[in-house]
C-alpha cells in the first residue's frame, strides 16, 4: 500500500468524506475564552494584529489561542499560509483537550494537510473529540469504519463501482453550519466544486468573515475554481465584512492570473474596503509588481488616497520601489502630495531607508525640503533612523543644512548622535555650522562624545568645532565623554 494511502484511499479519493468544513473559518463558537483585543482585531479584519496577539497567548500555553492561530495559518490570514505551522499549533491545542482542535487535527491527518495521512492518529483524535461532545467526530468515526475495507470486503476504490461516475456531492454543513463549498473553494478542489454545485450548493454562501467561495478561491489563487464559481453565478463584486472583494484578496497575494480573470469578468477595480484600501493599494503594500501593472493597465487609479490621506505612491515609496514606475500616467498622484501628517512619498522612502525609491522620486523632482508637521525633512528622518545610504542620497546642494526640527536639533546634531561619519562630513562640506546648539545647549560634538563616536568627533574637530563650549548643565564635550564612560573620546578631546 502506498504511504499516502489508507485502506486503499488516497487523499484525492477521500475528498467527499473530508470535504466538510476543514477550518474554512476561524472559530468563534468555542466555549473557551480568547483575549478580547485579539477577538476585536479579528472581527475588524485586522488579521496581522490578531495573529500577533494570538501567537503571544499561544506561546504562553493558551489552548484557544493555539487553535485560533492554527486556523489563521490554515487560511493564510495575517500570516503566510502554512499547513505545517497550522498542524503544529493545532496539535498543541488538541493535546490540551481542546475538542475543536482535536476534531480538526483528525481531519488534517485524514486529508494529509501539514502531516502525512495517518488514519490511526485520526481515529485517536476523533475519539477524544467525540468524548468532548463533538457529534461530528462520532459521525466521522462511523463513516471511516463503514468505508474502510475488511477481509470480507475488497478495497472499494479498485472496484468497478468506484470507477463509475459519482453522484453530485451534497453540500454538507460542517462546523458552525458552514457549507462544504467554502472549503473546496479555498483548497482549489475543482472536481469537488463541480459536484457540490451540481448538488445544489449555494455559491453565494459565506463564512463568518463574510467571505464567499469566490473570495476564498481568489485568496488561494485558484483560477480554475474561480472560473467554475463565476460560471455558476458567483457575484464577482461581492464584499466580505471588511469590505474586501475577491479582486482585493487576489491582488494582495500576488495572484496575477486570478486578478486578470476577475478583471475580465468585470470586477470593479476601484472598490474600497472599510479602511479605504483598493486592490491597487493592497498590491503595492505587498509589492506585487505584476499585479500592480495589471491593475493600472485596467484602469486602477493611483491618485486615490487611503486612510490618513496616504497615496499609493507613498505606499510604493515605503514598501515597493519597483512599483513606482508602474504608477505613472494621468491618474498618478503628484510626487509632492502630502498626507494628513504632512508627509510626502520621499519622506516615507527616507523613513524606510529605501534608497531605490529615493532615487526614483528625486528623478521625478520630489522636493527634499518639504517638512512634515513636526518640521522633519526626509533627510532629517533618514538621519534620525540611522539610514546612512538614504541620507547620503538626500545630501544635495541647496538644502538648508542648518534647518532645525521642532525639537531644536539640527541635521549635524542628528547625524553626530547617530554616528553617521560620512553624513557628518557631507553636511560640513555643504556648510553646516559645527557649533550649532539645541535647546539644552548641546552641540554636535557633545552628542557624538556621549555616544562614543570617535570618527565623528575627529571629523568635527577637524572642521573647527569648539571643544570648550558648555551645555546648560555647564558640561563640555570632554565632561560628557568622561561621564558616559567614553575614555577614547575623552582622550581625543584633551
């Protein structure tokens, strides 16, 4: 017998048995409690936050959180879809007596998801789940016993009857009463989908997140399943509880073929989610450049802003420099547009240290002198974050090298504090004042001394920085170096 078969059943042959819902949705009906913040994040569609909160609780040994995290890994919500991780967390929850986890762990053993097919283990966990009051577990145990071959009954999968066309599958209600068509769509099981639809399955049915079968197939990148569902009358523009369409879900995962199919079937390219996201903004956030090109080529407008006045160009500057060129055209946002906090695309590129994006934006005449509402320029932000390469790109002639932030710190002070020797030298060459002070009376030399940045101290001394100046606490740079335990710097300042 093949290692991935049991009683003559290969995973493909038992689809009718385990097609009932295999975690198509994250459970909410369990008796156990979960962290309220995680639950709130889940219901708000903030899947990454929910996953992070569940993981924190799961690592602390919370069985319900382990079960929820396993479900997220199964669905690829807030985390990359990972059957192995789902199995690992599901088994931990099951081992603590979580009946729903025991039931679904058994299903994973039967379907071979995240683990090799193992009917003996499936029976063991089904028995535990049945003892915990899960009626489905007892029914599945009985079904296994009924179908499993015996000495007196040959393997049905090799008989003529098994080779005959099977009747349409009944859209069996699985956990929480959810239809099996959802699981088949999520897993891309085209034959099961055809049978379920032929048996009267409602392709408009949805899970508790409001995701219909089309949305689940789109998120999984199952183009053949999408075609089957669309031909069966699925609404291409249906939205889930977060206001997301199938197009958005496919775009966020980078499923270019699925995106192209949905667009060909008249998916609305400009629909916004509850948070103002569009298919294009989701593709840019995930840096799915091919999808970005496909969407823009089909009329997606990059000038549309999302939450906080953020433009798609700002998202590209932060997350995906390669997408910037694809956003050109009449609908592209102005390169110097600002969000609700006064930040430009160039500011976001500097914040992330995205050198490629900085180059692309400067080539589009992005204004490097624009400040946010806190008076911080892109250059100041790059320096604050210690992003040397980004800062050097922004060191161009004509900038106000002695510009201060709202906290009173000049660019040279910020660079000295961060220990960015090359940036300090560049600012000095552009005429920055070596002895500029902030509101506490600190100079760049004092800040470099406190941090033990010997090379910066040397560069400042070479530029004529006054080592005798004192801050408001009457400390010189040498005093600060000694108090900070920076003996090498103190020696330089003698």
